[in-house]
């Protein structure tokens, strides 16, 4: 009885033809990284605007994105969301491309 159930399960797995290659979708991974990094930049800018929390990290990000308008303000948070998404997308896309090449 157990043997027949095992054979049935193995047959169902073989018929489903689910193939996992372990590869990353470059676009989706890039979008996920972009959203995450954009949110991080925005949250730090907003928290630094209303309190002193994260001001050191915002100062570090200002050294990179300051010439594009990123600062500890609401407008800076919106710009941080945009620039963070762009940079996160590029970094995520390159990372997934390299990862897929190494498989």
C-alpha cells in the first residue's frame, strides 16, 4: 500500500514537469532591489527630518547623492526614492546577471 502511494507521488512529480534551475530573473530581482533601496533612502531621510535618528547615515548618503538633491527633507526623501530605485535596480540586475553566469 505504501509502495503504490510512493509510486503515484513520483509519477505525479514527473508528470508536472516543474523544473527549478536556480536562476534569478534579472528584471524582477532588479526591481525588488530597487524598491528596497529606494525605500531605505526615503525612510532614513524622513526619520532624519523629524528626529535626529539616522542623521549619520543620511550624511553618508548625501556625500553620494547630495549633488542630485538628496537631503534630509520630504523632497529629498522623494528624490532618494527615485535615485535609490535606479541604483538598486542597476546593482540588482548586475548581481543577478553575474549569479546566473556562474551557475
